[in-house]
């Protein structure tokens, strides 16, 4: 579905409505949403050292791109809202400025993942699987030795919490900006749609 939407945006990129909605931001959001969906495939299969460390990158980076694309979108609308309210002309956020904002926010996530990968590397370790003492692994044995399973282990399980808090901060700020800009005329009613997207 994301791929079809991306082709639609590219094909109709010269349409006034598509151009007004910033083609670069829209393509960025749809593309990284597609990558984020495909990234869930890395949750399958056996855990290995490389996979354990790569999962954080594969899951958090596309998600950050998606949210920052929405954030840039609503920040542009909010700038127009502030310009109209303060009666001052504010420089419009064009494609180059949008890319800079996205790159800045994504670099924060990249920095956190680099620190985590360098100083808190995850390893695949075998641990005893938890089973009911009455299950098939224990019924026919005097001493029950349930099979082991391989899990991803780090000295400190912190990157998931820090990265999630960073994304949550972007969501909260974007939601607040969307709410403040939701009173714009119907010409900019996309603020309400972005509000729903950021909130969900």
C-alpha cells in the first residue's frame, strides 16, 4: 500500500495540491513508513549478535524519519499560523529547510544508537526457556531440563527506553503544534489530519 501511495505522489507531483503539500516531505514519510513495515521482518528468525544490534537501527531509524517528516509538515503549517496571528512575515519552510530539520532530528537518534552500539553492545545468549513443570518436556523425565532459547542481552537495557522517549517527545511537540494550528482556514485543514496522525 505504501509503495502504491509513493508512486501516486511521484506521478502527480506537479498537481497543485501535491506541490502545496511538499512532495519531498510526503515522499519521505511514505518511503520510511514502507521501510518501517519491512523492518519488522528482522524480528523473525534466530537471534545472533549482529541481528540483536541491527534491530534497534532497523526499527528506530525508519520510525524517526516517519515522525520527523510529520513534524516538519506540521511545523510548516504552524509557522504560517504564527505568521498570520502576529501579522509578521515568516520565511516559509521550503524543501531544503525541511530536509535540514529532518536531518537534525534524525541525527539525534543516530547519535544515541551509535553510543549504545559502541558501549552497550547486545549479545545473543542462550538461557533456559521457561516452561510449565507439567508440560511435555518434564513429564517423562526425573530431572526436568527445559530447552534453552537464544535472547538478545545487553549490560543495561536502556536504548529502547531512551529512543522511545525521544520519539515520544517529537510526538508530543508535534501534537501540540497541530492542536494550536488546527484553527486555520480549510485551506490548511491538513493540520487536523496531522494532529490525528501524530496522536495515533
